[in-house]
C-alpha cells in the first residue's frame, strides 16, 4: 500500500504541472500542440553594422529554444515564429565631467522582435529589447565590443525567450 501512495504522491505533481500546456524546468509554458519554431534571420538595420551580429543573434535564439524547449527548429512557418531586426548598435557619452569630457561611454544594442503563436494569438507581440554596457571613454568601441557583446547578447536572448514563452515581462 505504501508503494502505491508513494507512486501517487510522485505522479500527481507532474500532472498538475502540465495542466495548462507543457511546462519545462526552464519555466517555459508552450501549448501542447506546438511542435515547431522558426527563427527568421535578423537583418542588421542599425546605423553601425557589426558583420557577424545578425548571424550570432539568430543562432543564439535558435540554440536557446533548442536547449530549453522540446520544439523542433525549422526554417519557416513554425507553430511559433520569431522574426525581427537589429535596430540599434551605438555608443554615446555619459557621465560628463566638469571639463565637458565624458568619463564613460554607453554601448547599446537594440533589437525589434515580432513573435507569433498560431495556437494563441493573445500571446503574439511586437516589442523592442535593449541591453547596454558602460565602458571607459579612454577606449574605443572597437577595443571593447568583443568583451561586452557576448554578455549583452545572452541577456537579450533571455529577455526575448522570457517574453515569448515564459511571460515574465
């Protein structure tokens, strides 16, 4: 009898977690009928174009969904679809000192994202996502971008993932 009670006590929470769709331990809630995701290549429409950025953000989004959901990644017309463009890649002075020279510059990366869920149109959205890093004005953007960009990309991808399937935003 104890064996059945223990089995029931273990299985019951699993059923409760799957009540309104599919739950994953990443926190993603994806409709049970959704099987595929398409992430369309993100063109770079920013005034400053970093050559590998479009490829990097597209692949990072695909990798995130591949590793944290059960969705298959396809080229086009997925049950869930993400597309967008890089709209900002710039730097500007901040923290102006008394002698009118900036002590810091701010490097900002912005992407515009459109998400479509063919099973739940209420979850469709278009939104802009940005991340920034401050760096010493004694350095050029080209000197620091390779150190700053990976963390910014990781955070942007997490923000987009959360908005698409976790709904934390």
